[in-house]
């Protein structure tokens, strides 16, 4: 069995690398490379302690370095892009906004959206509202006071 330990490490490496194909985020790949490094040490007749150390150290270092690299190159979505652009915009209620009845539709510019009340109050039709945030596919709105 000891002579085939390298083969076990290589099978584990292959499983991690193939698993990476079916996942997102470069998470399993680093463990596959770490297992391959441990397999190479097993081929060179290093003991189990060295193999496990190589697996843990190589996998850990690659994981840490890749996260830092990914954070540097990944740009966060700037505010005002996508549906977030509606935050702070004003609109009008088309269908009574009532969180308990799960009703509510508002028009912001030329688009109609499902809406919930920010405070839980019922907001009648034709009331002027402002979007405070977005939750899923619903705009959360608050009633505007006169003159706003």
C-alpha cells in the first residue's frame, strides 16, 4: 500500500480539479494542486507528515494569494448601476402598497415595479413615493411629504 500512496494523492488531486470545473470561484483548484504536490512528495518517498504538510501549506498559500489577487482585480459595482439606480428616485403608486396583503406597484420614470412600504404603512394609489432600497425584485418605498 505504501508504494501506491502517490496514486491516491493524484486521484484526490484529479477529483478536486474536476470538481472545480463544476463550481465557481477557484476554490477546489488549489486543493487539487496541493494534493498533487503531496503526491509528488509521496513519489519521492517522503513520509506522510511531509505529504500532509505540503498539501496543507500549498493549498493554503494558493488560496490566500488567489483571494488577495481576486479582491484587487474584482471591481465592485458602482452605485447607480442596474436596479440600484432607482434608490432615491421618486415615483407614484399605481396599486395600493400593502405589505400584509402582498400588494403594491409603483411607477418610477417609465418602469413599473412591485413595491413594499418601508414603514409597513398602507400607501394609497396616486401617492408620491421615494425609493429607499431594493430587496430582491421589489422596491422599498416611503411616502413623500407635501412639497418633496
